C-alpha cells in the first residue's frame, strides 16, 4: 500500500511538467515547421490545462495545408504557385527556415539572379518563368532613364491632356505581353474566385474582378477556363480591381502611367513607336476600309514587338495603369505615381476597336476601376 501511495504521488507530481512539455514541444515543432506534430502537442496541452489553443491549432493547420499545396506545386514545377503558398506560411511563421529556403529557391527559379543585370535599352535582358502552364509570364528589364512624356502641339490629333514634361524613371520590369486567358484562369482557380467573378481585393473589399466573354474566360463545371481556342489571347473584361488582385497574387504591380508610356515609346519621340504612322500590319486596330480590321482581339505576340521587345503596346486591348487619371503639370518629375485620388484609373494603348489616333504613345484615357468592358486588359510590372 505504501508503495502505491508513493507511485501515485510521483505520477501526479509529474503531470504539470508533462503538460508543460506539451506546450514547449508544440511551440518548438511549430517554429521548425513540423506542423502536424505541433497540432497534436497543442491539442494535448489544451486537454491537460483546459486552455483554449484554437488559434494556435488553426495556424498550424493553415500552415500544414499551405505546405502540402506548395510542396505539390513545387514537385510539378509550378514554381510561381509554390512560391505563393510558401510565402503564406512565412506570413504566419517567419521562423520556418526550411520554407524560407524553398521560397527563395522558387524565386531564384522564377527570376534567375544572373539575369537581373544592368543593361542598356538597346540590349534587352529578360527572364522567363520556368513554370509550364500556370503563368509563363516573361518580364523584361526596362532600364531607367529620362524621357519627354506627352505629345508636342504639332502632333496630329493630339489631345489637350497630353502635356509634355520630362520624367525620370528608375529601372523596372514589365511583362513582354499582356496577361493571357490561361494565365488569368490559373489565378482565378487558385484563389477560388466564384462564378460571379467577385473576390476580396486587398484594401478595396469585395469587388468584381472579371466577366465571362467569348474572347476571354468562362466559368465551366466549377472552374474558370479560357474560351475555346483562346488560351493565348489577352484576358479581357477585367476590372482595375481584377488587374490589381492578380498583381497582388503574383507579387507584382501595375505599371505607372509614366512607366507605360516610357516602355511603349522605347526611345522614340514620334506618335507611335513605329514612327509617325501606324499600319494594321503593325498592330491590331481599326484601320480604314482598305486595311486589315479584325474587329476582335488576336493572340498576344502576333505582331512585331517594339525596340525593347514589348508586344502590342499599340492596339489589341486597352491596358490598365496604376494611376488615377488627372491633368499634370509641365514640371520635371522623378518616378511619378499620379494623383492621390480620382474617378477613373488610367488606361493606355488603344484596342482593336480604336482608330490610330487612340493608339498613339501619348494618348490617355480612363475608366471607372470597376468597369469590365470588352477590351479592358493589363500587363504587370515589378521592381526588384
């Protein structure tokens, strides 16, 4: 009997130590990225002490699910999606060294360090995302410089809001083409965007990102798909919110209006980057009766690129910029971001339904950020 009392005393005296070990082991497991074990230990600590550990258990569970998805995407060489999920884990647990290494490895694959280099604008460097089907977005390094933004008063059919001013820009990256239907569908499906095209946009709440269109994307059997035969066509009927949401997901951004015009011009000072005139053999727009007029979009990269390797800067689709629309002064500026507020966001480039005048390098227009019109599209920018 005495031996039993002693054993019982020793057993009970160990309980606090044992339960404390559960908590310490849970925290240690979580920090090193063993989320399955962390969940078990948090639950044991909760059972022993009666302390609510639901937040910690949820964090461990969220990290575990994200890691399983990220590892699967990495195995399938879908490095951009893998990086997205690894980044989500690091936002919850920045101490996870292994995930940090995997995230950096994905970034190095998507953006090889040896290709981020200083170049002149006539010798264009680029990188190509090595994922197969998910994005395949190719960004070109646009070397910064100073240019004369806007149009001279002598330019035919110029508009009064095309005020000329000297703008100096830092280096930035810009996608070689606008985002395609296939690329945008990847984003919509990964983010589980509903059939109505609505989703939460950081800083703007629940917004409509896109509308289905015969040239664009469709919602079929619970997922988003490019319209038949339109995989490599520019995504259309995208709102500014839809463009921004994609950029947030891809860890990129929309170009500023100044960046867009600088990249479009590619060192030229004429009305178009092709010279004083633009033919329908050079761009998809509404020409005269004797010229080609498709009256619809065409695959990205169909026409020749400008001198810096960028396709379809004139025509095909209108492109969202980050700026609010507004008049600007003649004063020289560096890296302008546009007005702090406004009614419409800037759109550039003209489209397949535009005449040549609206495809000029300096031409400016705008739309309500919620507008999902037929020709609304975008390309992405980044600064590394």
